[in-house]
C-alpha cells in the first residue's frame, strides 16, 4: 500500500439517496485520489453506491437510530468503527449528515484521527447546536445559515457543489417556446417544502386570466416524506380544478433533464439549509425563485440567477411568476448569469479543493503537535 496517501473514511447512515448523499457522492468523485485513499462506511445495499466513479473501499455497516440504539448496541457499533479505523490507519474521519456525527464523535477520544462533521441540516436542538460540535476538529457547514445555528470557532463554510458532467447537453427549450410557462419544483414531499403555497400562487395566475402555465411537482415520499401531505395537496388541486395544469410527476432518476424542460423552478422551503436543486437548476440554465428563508437566498445573492421573495408570501410569489409570464424580466440574462456563476463558484472541482484544504490544515496542526510533544520529551 502507498503510505504516502492520506486515508479518509466517510461515514453516512442513509441507504437511499437524498440531497446529503448526492453531495457526498460528488465530493468522493472529485477528491484527488493521487493524494487520498477513500473509505466509505455506509449500508451494505445503499442504492447510490453505483454512482461513485472513483476507487474506494466499502465498509458495510448500518447506523441505527440513536434513540432506539443508545446503550450497548450503540457502543458496539462505535467500537466496530474504532477497530476498522485502527486496522486501516485512517487519518481523517468525515461524518456526513445528521446521524453519522453521533457515531463519529466518540472517536475523538478513542482514536488519533482528525474528525470532521459535514453539517448539512438545520436543527433546533441544543445537543446538535452546542454540545455535538465540541467533539469535532472541524465542522463544515453548507451555508452561513447553518453555520450561524451552531456554536464554536471550529467551523467553516463550504457550499455544496454540482458535477458539471451531469449536464453534458445544454438547454434546448426556448423561453415559453410553446407559449406556456413551465414551472418545476423538486424535492421530497414534506410539508416544510411548502408545495401547497406554490399551488396557491399558480392558482392566482389563472385567477388573473393567465392560463398558459404548467406546474410539475417532481418528487415522492420515499425519503422522509409524508403521504398525508401529498394526499392533502392532491385534494387541493382537485378542489381548484387544476388537475390538468398541476402534475404530480413523482420521482425522477434524472431530475436535471426535467429541469431543462422547465422555464423556471421554485424552491419555497422553510429554513432550507442550502438547496441543492437551486444550483442544479442553474447548471442547466433554468432560473429559480426562492423564499427568503434559510440558506437559499445566499445562493441567489451570489449567482444573480433568480429571484428572492418574502418568506412564505404567496402574493409576492404570484407577482414574481406574473412578471416572468408577462416577459417583464430579462430572462436570458438570469439564465446566463446563474449558469456562469454555478460553473465557476459551485463547481465540484472548486468545492473539493476547499475540502482538501481543510484536510491539509488539520493534518498540519497534528504534525505541529507531534513535534511539540517530541521536543518536550527530549527536554
């Protein structure tokens, strides 16, 4: 084995692919494997493993719910991870998401590894925001919004990135080329995504004699979704008589291809930690409307590839849709600016180098500590 390489082990609990796992896949694919040897602790049959293009060693292990497994089962899992870490001379442990850090945190005391938590969620728990960060050498936050929610000076902000290779062909649809405004919204079906408010907004288009539009709700309830919320929305659409205009598209394996066929996408979530679908939409040259909540506005401020409307304001969302519908915006400029900024600032090559810089800084500090310890021993 090439001992010059740095051994990095990623830890994630999910067996299905959500935004956190998609971001992790992109990061693994873009790390410099001439410098890093990659290990991945994930469930044995995780559905996204086939999307990892680079060489890695899989450590198949399921991380069960802390609430259900606290006690002997939890400790047994932690010590299994510790054994793997020692056997494979892991230098850096990189915990992804919200469950993995609970299993990685004890390793700060049990190993000599540098421990990183890639914090991709917004939590209102004191345990997450005040206690857990103390067990990590570095907490990578995916937005200022997430960073501001936790305490400590061991945090840095690195935005999620996009894989340009996923959009090999450029957008072919001209803006409203069939005289129809095609709007898309993407993500799992949960109430905090606030699809019901988008339905209210597009209804106002028809109420004001603007009938040539279509809304695609792309996503399902498979990952932490809500069947009752989905059913409520279906009844909402039926009550408004909009069944032919509002399409519950379901899950798509190729959401970027669907985004290409949209004139506009909406992310109207409450306290969205980041909003991966926002940068994916801009990657395929489709502008985005976001709610002024969470980390989403940060993306629009930086890219200038869309609109920010008042948090939860259906009327302002409708008015923004109306401006686009009536051609009262410079659509091509929005499309071009968003795409150019994402390709430059949110490109996974750029993001991966920032993560690698974090690794190198932590390991450099470890080497300084070792030299100080040796100096003390000789005195």
